[in-house]
């Protein structure tokens, strides 16, 4: 085991630990090998868009709002289905999804408040 444990490539936690050949993050439960971490760090990659459960999102996906959100004078209820999302290359005020929601119109959402629809 090395003196310095690597930060988690998923959530950047500094509390990772080694278990056999794998590194494990106790905060997000991500497991990786040292070769995965080095290839992730060395290749400049588009930002990864992960939903509230850690599932990769793509433009065109359908998602479900994971918790009630106050929007203006109304509330976007948990369970609201949002179709055909568009992921933003450059986040808008920390929001990385652009979408249209019936009854609310165009808006931005964060990946952390949605879950990919099955």
C-alpha cells in the first residue's frame, strides 16, 4: 500500500482505500484499478453526466425528477418524467441539463436531482 491513496475518480473523495487489487471509495462505493484511474486522469474527456444513482446520462434520454423542486411559484413534483434531455457541454449556473417540461416550459436541471427512466 502506498503512502498516498489516490482520490476517487468518480467523486474525488480523498478517503479511498485499497482492497487487494482494487481501490474502493467509502463515500460513493466506486471501485477501480490503478490502471483505470491513470487512464482516466491522462485522457482529457468530456465531463461525465451521472444521475442521482450514478448512472451515465446521454443527450436524448428520458429522466424522472428524484425530489420535489421549487420552480418560481410552483413545485416540480418528484416522479415527473422529462423526455429528450440535452446535456450541456458548458454548465449553466451548475445546471448541466437543458429540457422542456410540460406546464413549466424550458429550464435547466442538475444531474444530481434526476434519475434515468427505465
